């Protein structure tokens, strides 16, 4: 398994380095094929890794081990105190890679979206193609590195590395305001990440002072702080500091203002990867650090703070989507709303909510990533994304229209498609924890149907309306575009109809985190009087069931 994991992380890096090494003499067509072969090989390696992962024994959920990677690779990296006595070992850093159910699903999602991103860029990118595909592959490697890092140093390094290729993707191959969007994105996320870095340093210092020999190991940190809990005030301070970078990365309202502009100005592939996996680094950070290590802070401050901000984000993002006349900006604001459901589920702090939050991370990556692919296809044909310039496209592009309707239904949360399962579990979990947040958050389902159905009505139905500067020969979806879109559509249907394999994979991890938190007691309903009179005194539960 180690070799497959290293291939998933290293193959995109090697492919990107190869492209950059020969960029002066490499033709654009050659660069496209090399990038595609590297991405497909990485995807196949992730599938093989998934098959090996499913053969591993399932750990037993335990609050003593909130983070339980099923596969680990640890190698000594640096010993800060080589001459320390044996009874008091010094601080040591380790190269700690691993996989649990959550990280495994996110790695597979990343590799699938990377292949779709390269296919959708095949004809859209006209200049500096070699550097473009190298940046895409570097971004893929950084994201996979975050998901398989169980060492705090590695986690943060990969977390920050992802900023660099995405910055260049937006700044070089983006739209008219690409430089402003890239700088705004970079400054927002970098400044917030520096606050997170200060919190992580304080966390490591606190753990080393209390006697932990490996204070950068995420499983060791989570287990240590469960046995030796931090002072509530220290928990709160660390929670707020470490959350800063994740709140901006998600992004949670009101830290979302960089996202719509970045989406609109980014090339289609950049938007697909940004929505599909980059935003999930924020929610994943909460799952890896805040939820398992700061239970007191999450209960007392996290639930009300994240709950209120998530509900506002759901309603605000939906209303902003409803007001947009640019299809891509509409989809961008919908991400703010959909990720609000992820955060509501995670901070329900029970097994249902956490499972729903993780599942919604996957669902959002599939459905919103597919929406950005389809918006890019429309733009390639008509060179506009304005709703007012388009109409009745289903008559001319029936296959594209069918795909847009299907993916929109998945994003809305139609029962039988993936969005329904994730939103239902997230809201059900939050309803057990705090019913008011769940009730208010559920309005996002209605609003989501409103803005997406409105977009479909104006763009794809009614009289045919095409912009004057349209290409002379507009064709429907071709084979390359279908290959980019089909895997996402199939997964949207499969997870909606049969989510059990995904839920079973993440179940031990979410149950271990949920075990840290007190759960609301189930309501007890008294038996009917006439039935109770027939129950013998001292009858046990088994006899009650039999009667």
C-alpha cells in the first residue's frame, strides 16, 4: 500500500517536473497527452489503493483514539533532543503518512476530478499549455498530500503548497480581472493560514510541555489530549486560532468574499478543482484538528458560532445565487450555501451529522464540479455566461441540456441523487443537537431549487436565443467532454441510490470522533396504559419485544 500511496502523491509531481523540464521543446499537443496519461495513471493507482484499503481490518470506534488511520507509514525525521535520557525522550518529528476512510474517499475524488479537469482544458487553453498542465498536476499532488498527511508539519506544508499552483492558474489563465482575483485569494488564505500556523505552534509546544514525545503526530495528539485534556480557556484560544485558516478556506460567511471572484476569473479546470477539492481542505482541517482535539471548545463555542455562520451562509449564498445573471457566479455562490450544510453536519458532533458532513463534502465536489464543467462547455460554444444572452438551448444542444438538468437535480438534493443523502444526514444530525439551526438551514434546500430551476428555465427552455457573436457551427457535447462529465454523473446517481459503501468506509472515523461528545438522550415514550397492565412485573426487554 505504501508504494501505491507514494505513486498517488509522487506521480503528479514527476509528470509536472517532466513537463517543465522540456517545456522549451515540447509541443502543446504532447503536453496535453503527457498530463492526461499522468492523471489517468494516478487515478488508476488511487483505485488500486482503494481496493487494498477495503481489505484492511476495520478499527473499533473509541474515544481514546479519535483519529485511527487504518494504514500508517512512520519514519523518524528529526530528533530535537538526541541526547535526552531514556525515561524522558526528547521531541521527535516523523514522516507520518496514512489513510483512514475520510482521507481515502477524498483522494479518489481528487484523482477523478483531475482527469476531468485536463479533459475539459483540451481546447480551452490556447497559450502556455505546458505550464498550465504542470500547474494542474502540482495542485493535484498538493491536495493528495494534505489528505494523506498524519503529521502536523507535513499537513501544514501541503496545505500551503496548494496556494501556489492555484494562484498561477487564476493569475495567468483566468479572466479579465484575473490578477486582482488571484491576489485577493492569495492574501485572504495566506493571512488566515498564518494565524493557523501560530495556533499549531502553540499546540505543539503545549503537547511537548505536557510530556508527549511525538507532538506533531495527529493520532498521538488526539489521543493525548483526550487522556490529558487542555484547560478550557486554552482549548478555546487554540480552537479560534487554528480555525481561522479553515474558516477562510471553506469559506464560511463572512470570510467568503474571495470565492465568487476567484471562481469567475479562474479557468474552468481551476474552478472544478477549487470547488471539488480545494474548499474541502477547510472542512477536512476541522475534522482532523478541531473536532478531535478541542471537544470542550467545539461544544461551548463551536456549535453556536459555526451553526449561526453556516445558517447565514446557506441563506445568504442561496439568495446571492438567485440574484446572479452570470451562470458561473451563480454556481460559485451556491458553493457558499452547500458548504454550509457540510459545516452544520460536522458541528452536529454526532455520528449522523459527521457522516452527512463528510458525504456532503464528496457530493459537493461531484455535483458542483460537474456544474462548472457544463458552464465551461456553454462558454466554449457561445463565449458568454450571461443568462440574459441565452435561451432555449435545449432545442439545439439536447444532450448538454439533459446533463445540466440531471446535475442541477443532484445539486438541489432530489431524492435518489447524491445531494439528498448528504443534506438529509447533515440536517438530521444537527436536528438532534440544535433543532433551530437545522430548521433554518433546511430553507437552503428550497432556495437551492429556486435559483437552479430559474437558471434552467431561462437558459435551456423557451424560445431559442443565441448571442450574436456565437460560433457558426455549434455542436452538442462531444466524446471528450462526455468522458470528463460521465464519471461524475454516474457517481452522483450511485451515491444517491446506494450510499452504503461510502458510509461504511467513513463510519469508524466519524463514530470515533462522535464518541468524544455527549449525545442527546433519546426521548422515552410511555407505554399505553392497557398494554402496560398486561406486562408482568419484573419483565425484561426481551420479553417486552416478544409481546
